[in-house]
């Protein structure tokens, strides 16, 4: 029964938006659109989830995917901004760790090229 009232509320807001558009009342259009937005949940950005999983695995690519996902979330009003920014932070952490390890191995090799 609750789904019927949700469908009716959505139908009313759509009808209000169409009526307001036809009459040219811009305030009613904005009110109807915000009513419709409040009723539904935001979709989760898939790329932010992918970036977060990459960050948990330890891939520096999480930083790149996290920045792209954060931009998509901002432009499209989706959910997942926190996941994207956590992925960016962890991606930077993994990138710095990778640079430190590679620099350390390079210095060791420079000192003793026959080190195993």
C-alpha cells in the first residue's frame, strides 16, 4: 500500500511540473522538481566503488579513478563522493609508498649492482 502512495506522490509532482511548464510558472517547476528529488534515493556512482576497491587492494590507480569518480558525482548529483575521496587519499598513499620502495631499491642497486 505504501508503494501506491509513493507512486501517487511522484505522479502528482510530475503533473505539477508539466502544468507549471505549460503555464510558465518557474517557481512551481522548481518546487515540483525538488519534491521529486527528495522522494527518491540518489544512485551510487559505480566508478567510486571501483576506485575504493582498487584503493583497498593497494593500487595507485585508485587515485586516478577516484578523481574521475569525484568529478562525476559532483556533475551528476550522485552518491559516492566519500568513497571517491577516500580512494583518492589511499591512492596517493599507495603512490608515495611505491615511489619510496622503488627509490630505495634503486639506491641499493646503485651501491651494489650485484645485490640479489
